[in-house]
C-alpha cells in the first residue's frame, strides 16, 4: 500500500492526498473505490459492482484482445 507522505495512513484513506474525494463519507478515496462500496479496488473482487468478478472481466478482455 502506498503512503506517499509517510504519515502512516495509506493513500486510499489519507485525506491529505492531493485530489482526495469521499462523497459517501466512508473514509476511502472514491478514486480508489470505483463502486463506492467501502472496499478499495485493490481488495474488491468486483470493483465496478456489476455482479461479474474482476477476474472474469479481465479474462474476457484478454480474449477480446487476442481475437
């Protein structure tokens, strides 16, 4: 986890980070929580909350690139 200002708070939770946005007041930078479910994208198995896991979506995208 990144902590660019070395204050002991990971960037995804650090309100001191430039462009920190938290419209739903869950303490997580919305730029790192695309679906605003309170789980940062790097820990979220479905980061866009569309019901399809990121793993499946990544495999699908990889197959499209090969075609």
